C-alpha cells in the first residue's frame, strides 16, 4: 500500500513539473490597457480641439525626477487625516470628495488644477492661486488649519497635481468637467430626502451621518454631518453643489453604465432632496464666512 502511494505521489510530482515547464515556455500576453483619453482645448476657446490628453498610470511616476515627492503628494491626498492630523479637524481626506485620486470627470478632478490657477474666485472676490485654494479646502472642507505654503506637504500635493496635468501648456486645458449640471430651480423636499438618505446613503455614511472607519480607525466613508464633518463654509454644505456631486458620483456601487460608483442612479430631484436633508444638518461653524461674497452675489443655497 505504501509503495502504491509513493508511486502516485511521484507521478503527481512529475505532472506538476511538466505543467510548470509548459507554462514557462512563453510569457503570457499582457492585457491591453486603454487609458482614458480626453480632448485638449484652448483655454479661451473650448471649441478648438488641438490634441489628446491620456490619463497617466501611477507607475509612470517612477520615471519622474521628483518621483518621491509626487508619490508623497498622492499619499497626502489619500490619507490626509492620518498624515496631517494637526491640520485636519474633520474626519475627512482630500480624496473623500475628489473621486479616484482626482482622476474622474464630474468628480472634482485635479487634472486641470495646476493649470487653471491663479483665478478669481466668486466666493472671495479675489484672485486665488493653487496654494490658497488648497488651504481653503483645509480650512473649510477639512475644518482645519492651512499649511505653510512652502512646506514639503504643500509642495508635494502641488507636484502630484502638476504631474497629473501632464505638462499641459498654460493656454490649454483638458476637456473634462469638474462637476455635472443640476436643476437649481428645483425646490427641495427634506422629508423625501430623509427617506432617500436611509435607502441609498446610510449604509456607508451611517444612520446618524457619522461615516465609517476601518478597524485601524482610518476613514472609509466620511461623515456627512456632526462635529467631525466639513464645516458650514464648505461647498458641500450648499444644497445644489452637494446635489451635483451626489447625482454624478453617488451612491458608490456597480452601475450598468459608466464607471464604478459613478452615479446616475438618482434623479435631479432625488439629489436635491437628499442634499438639502444632510447639508442642513448640524455641523461646525466657519468664522471666516463673514468675508465671503463681498460683492453681495451670494448663491441662494448658501447656509449663511
């Protein structure tokens, strides 16, 4: 009996070696990769198509002379709360709102960020450069404190955004939209919005808007209201701003069309209703709000 099992084991071993030798005869063909592509257009005339932008793969960062800095910027945007706890008061990361590391159209991408600043911002009424724009997010969406403009962290995030823009000339931009359109004439129904929230959003963001963390305490889904959420000065605290983000990016899930988690599940009315429901929940104040919209052209969905 022992001899029988020994022969069987030997035969199995030989077959395994044959299989390995056959599989090693040639390398399997790599799967064809088709990176997302978008038109390049002139900043002053978006109707002029002048080339193509290809979304770069993160592995190509290794070819850059400042690769370590770019990778650090990428980490900071993904793990902002954990890496910069002294500057982030909310349980938020930058990429809680900038979908897929700022690479998805209609999900607040970073692709054009490096090229489109400085620019005049309606909220401040002044020209703002990219460093100031990033710090504005730290103070509002992160409910935190600004970074030193020359700090390694600020420079690293700037480097990542510059790399993502792939050296697009200053007079050009990638033809993608930062946010989708929403019907701002719609009147919100918060009773209906509450029902939508518990049907579509609570599984990730919690019954009390508290968000979700993993076993290590890192953020998986950000809180939508309460002391650990973005403050009243954040764009997401505005009904129609939040509704546009929701419609085109939420809920996260597998859709029949488009990208994973790329929205188009809710109607404009659904998105406005649920945005009004959570945006008007209690959240931290923002003292700097007194300086917003100095021209008086305050949007109708502003919280203050």
